[in-house]
C-alpha cells in the first residue's frame, strides 16, 4: 500500500526517495523504520522493472506495403 502511494507521489524518484527516508531513519536509530522503507523501495523497484519492456517485448514496427 505504501509503495503504491509513494510511487504515485514521487514517480520515477520514488525508490530513491524511499531509500533516503530509510537512511534518515537509520541515523536516528529506527531500525524497524529502515527495514520498512527499504522494503517499500524494493517493491517500487520490482514494480518499475515489471513495467519496463525487455528487448523481446519491445514493439517492432513493420513498414506497411501499399497493395494496389
């Protein structure tokens, strides 16, 4: 749930923003918060990776032929 919200709010910067949040909490000694925010970032990374087309999934455009 947090990952979806965070990704919607921060877009392509969502993962790095979540990791910055984890780093901030680490400096405060909040180890549970670090774990949670790193998990959020991991989910965002996974979701963004699933959305990217692989080389095989890229759309190939074939030139049309005029049939007269």
